[in-house]
C-alpha cells in the first residue's frame, strides 16, 4: 500500500520544519513510572542487562533532563538508540567481518576527495555520510512505491546529526530504522487500518516512521521505564494529541472481547510492559521487536511471546543477535544477560502457531552484519 504524506495543514504546524526543538521534562511522571515499576511482576521488570544500565540512566535523567538529549555525547541514552550523533570516523572492522555499505562508503570517500582534488587521510564530511545513505534508503523506498519524504525525523531533542533535504531533516540513525522497516516489505503487510504492537521501542523511532506513513493506524507500544519515559516525552512532542501517554493509557482498556475503545483507535498508546497482559486478547496485525529480546532472559522472552500468540498477529518481526547478547561468565552486579537468548528459542517458542517466512541479515547501513531479521507468519 502506498503511504500518504503528512497533510499540508500538518506541515504548516509540523515541528520538523521549525527549530522549536526541546523535549519537555516531567520529573513527576518519571518518578511515577519508577514507583509503579517497583510494584510490577518480576517478569515485566528490567532483567540483569537493563538493571545494570539503570544505575547510570536515572542519575543522568535527574541531573541533565531531556535538554539536547539527542546530541549528548557519552550518554547512557545511546544504549537504546536515543542519540543522533555525527559519525566522525568510519567504523573499524577486522578479519573477514563485513559491514554493509562499507564498500559504498569507501567509494564515496574517494569520489569526494577526488572532486576536491586533495588527498587527505580523513573521513568524508560528516553530513555527506547522512546524505549518501539518504539516497540509498530513498531508492529502497521508491522500489516499493513508498515516499520517504513522508517520514523524516524531527528536530525535537536537538539532534547533532541532521541533514536537511528538501526541507525535511534526516539523521543516519533515523535512516537505519527506515531501512529496517523497508526491508520487511512485501513480506509483512502494512496498512492504515492495522493494529501494530511493538515491545521494547526505545526512543520510538520505528513508531515515528510508521505513524507518519500510516496516519490512521493504531499503535500499541510497550516498554520498561525509564526508557518509556524518554519515548513518551519524545513522541508526545512529535505527535501531540495522537499520543495517549502513560497517565492517559492507564485508564484505557480493551473490552471483554479485546476490542480497542473508539477513543484509542488511530492513536499511539504508550504503556508499560506490565500492562501487556491486559491487552493479550486484542487482535493485532503485526508484532515487532527490535534488539530488545536479546537483552532479556529466555524465560522472560517466552512469557512475552506467549502473550503475543494470544494477540494473534498475522506477522511477527524479530531483529536479534542469533547467538544472544551474552557478555561471558555472569557475575552479580555486572551487566549482560545471565543466559544467552538464542535463535532457536524464538523459533521454538512460536513454532506451535507460527512459521518462519524469511530470515536475513539486517541491513544496519554502516554497522557490522551481526543482527538477524526473522519474519514469521501465522499458520
């Protein structure tokens, strides 16, 4: 389906064309989320991986808030993709590991320097990297009759890496998310009438892209705080009253048949992970998880996927490390998972109701080719 762009009225008030770029702090909301988290079932609380990061996460949010958070260097927010920083140097790689796009990048370097008639041992201008990959992802979109200009990133959070192309802003990190979405087409069917559910949305980049492309779709978004706090504030800045935030969503429930209330249709419903069991009777079209399953424990992943199966999605997308995100021998107080979540677990937990439709290395542009994309369809 060809996605529609933002309307002209939306553009006239669209904040991505304005530089009113700060995301508001709400310390009371953050405190409420963290308080509620303590009372949640352990299955829906951060496992060892994120419990470790949380020690640094909360102090940074308390100390610095959200001002300029997307350009903040050496920030713990980078751990879940909430920053947009310049790529000051090409990624380093050793041996036979392949980084998608590295050869294109090297050709770009050579072209730029030859055009300038100079020979320098430096990376290309940082804005040229984003420009180059914009054209790369744009062609991907055009091949599926999608208009990439419908789903730019926003100025909110004051990102460092921004390239304005035809009055729309783009960052390399945002283009990565757009690339991952595009590569699921046509295996996954997206539409304006879909109910889309994402667990572990991070900043909400995927939701940002899809909600701009599919303006009438409904989005169920689950995550743990304090990540949920950052995404709530960010998406509320971008989409205004289309977002039903943490406090509003706490009073919204599907009926006994799992039907979504009319007031929530077409909205982005932001909810904590422990709200997910209350929505498991709701029929969804697509379930999406990118990278976060690798950061949990196997029994926690199984619990979430059991809920997903009850939601009866037509398609499931999982982006994960096939060998898990394991840091070696686990020791109390240190980060990492206690047990690696392996590829066989995803497929095994779902095999009674879902078949693997497609499996491929995720095109993360200049990043190493480590993550695998799995697309499953119901039997």
